């Protein structure tokens, strides 16, 4: 019994080393091995977990249970670090916005008798409801910090039970972990969706291929699955290259090549939940190809959708049908004669490709540079060239549109692909033969109990 307890003590002595925004690499001490690690979207180390070498540990049933608990704690710790990274820029932006609102309100009180300011004052009054929303956002940011501290405390408890493993209430400990995990998921679900406020970057990941193409990861994949798919050119090709990670993509180490049964049209393909969705050449047919089986699962025509450069984006390239995914599912963006060549949005069933809902916009497809969906809202750029910006958005939730003014840096002058990845909360772009990533800042509207 004493030997078993000593072995369990060694197992429980797990170290978690977190590094924020640095390139420092922490090497494990002698007798320890790297257990797990996490990186942000730019490849920097966020968290490295080291554990004793496996030959130092025994393997009884209680030990296995505790290992599962430790893994949950470690995964939650990594998720919170990633969430922090994702929301840091948003929070700084919100703090500056709050100060501006309060400053403007004070100034308007001083000059509100001036008739020329009445119109501006009305607009300012319309913004007043945002103040409590900003306060709620700060509260949620504090909640994230509280979660981090609770997880640290729980990790210390797991380490501290070295001498009392036989009497510790395992079920109570497991319930604490599950409770924290549930609260973390609730918090992350609140902060997932929001309104696009800003686009920063790009970061150039690689320079390869022709001027036109597509590259992507699967937003539905697990955090450990970072496979990259690469589709060069907008026509006369049906070869998809797969890489196991971003690092392999950069180094050119292909893991697999797929020969599709049909050639594709355009560059607006998407990988979603293990399947590739693309527009079959010279048709308005959407094809669903399953990577695991190497076969077409289904294919279906988009009724009345223009194809083969009838309603392309401004750059042409058979970009009539744009397939994309966001937090709410799979979408197709195209134009029809019946809608006067204006953009049509359809949500698709990923399994059958049946249309679940359709929205007609008043924005000409031929005047759009590119488009992407975030949280059920379509964002449209006004050009594919230098000086482009997100100019128009359409919400499928409210069936309403608004004009926007969100610039982004078209570093290499010609954008032939721009798609949002909900898992990475980033825009993947093909910028004149350069594969690039843009960060997005979302403003999260969080409902309170007082909202009607």
C-alpha cells in the first residue's frame, strides 16, 4: 500500500507552465517528459504540461480516474488561455469605446443648447443603451479571470492529495471539475458570436501556387486536429493537397493527396465536419466530398443560381457560387436572375445539401469583391483590390442590412479568397499567391435578464 501511494504521489506531481505572448521554451527537468502543450493561432506557446516519465508511475484504477481529472483540468486551463488571447484585443477596444462614449456624453451636456448639435445629440442618445452592455462585458472579462484562479486552485488540490488519496472524496472532486467545465462552456458560448468591428493583419503564412486558390482548415475539427487543405487555381484542377498541421503546410510536407471526381469552379470552397463542399465546374451543382471515404456523399443543384461567370465577384474566376461556414452552419452565397443579379444567401443542410432557408439581398453580386459569414451575418467587401473594405452586411436573423466601413489591409493587391473560420476566429485569405490570415475583433452583445 505504501508503494502504491508513493507511485500515485509521483503521478500527481504534474507541472503546468504557461507563457503568454513570448517565444520562451521551457524544457522539462531531468526525469520529466512533455505531457501536452497548446499554441495560439500564430504558433506561439501558450501552455506546456510536463509529467514524470511513465516508467515511474503505477497504473491502478484510482490512478486512472485521477489522470482523467487532471487531463480535464489541463484542457480547461488551455481553453481559458486561448479565450483570453482571443478577447484581449476586444476588451481593450471596448474600454477605449466606453471612455469615448462617456466623454462625448459630458461634452454634449455642456453644449446641448446649440441647435446645430441637436442631430448629433439624437445619435448620441441612441447609443446610450450600449453603456450597460459595456459594463456587462467588463464583468464577463472578470469572470474569465475568476475561472482561471479556480482552475489553478483545483490543480493545487489534485497535487495536495498525495498523502490522503485513500480518503479523498473522488466524486466531489469530479463534480467540481464538471461544474467548472460547464461554466467555462457557457462563458465561451456567450463570447463566440458578435458583430464584426475590426480586421487586423494580415500574417503571411506561406507564398505558393498561382495568383488564385484556396486554403482552409476544418472549423468543426477537434483542437488537436489542425489539418490544412490546399486547392490551387480557380479552374481546370481537381487535386486537393492535405497537410497534418500548419507547420507541415509551411514546410511543404504533404500527408495525402485527393483526386476529386469532378473539377471545381472558383476558389470559394469550404471544409466542414470532415467534408469538402465545392462548386462543380460549369454548373450550379454543389458537391459534398467526404475525405475519410474518398467519395462523394451527395451533390445537389442550387435552384436558379448563376454559374460560369454569369454572376461572379469583381475579379471573375468563375466565383459565382461561394460556399462558407460559420458558428451556425453551412451556407451558399450566389445570385439569381429572379433577384436581378443581387446576392442570395441560403443555409444548407450539411448532410443532404437541401436548402433550409433563403434570404434575398439588394447588393449586386458583380459589385462584391468577396464575402464571408460570421454568426449568421454576411459581410461583403466592395473590391478585391487595394483599398477594399467591408462595405455592406446582411443579418439573416433580422432580415435587415446596413452599410459598414471596416477597412482591411490588402497587402498583395489582389484577393481571390476570403473565408471565416469560427474555431480560429480568423479570416483565411489567398492574396495574389500568398496564403494569409487576418484577425477579427467581434463586439459581443450579451443578453441580460432585463432584456426583453
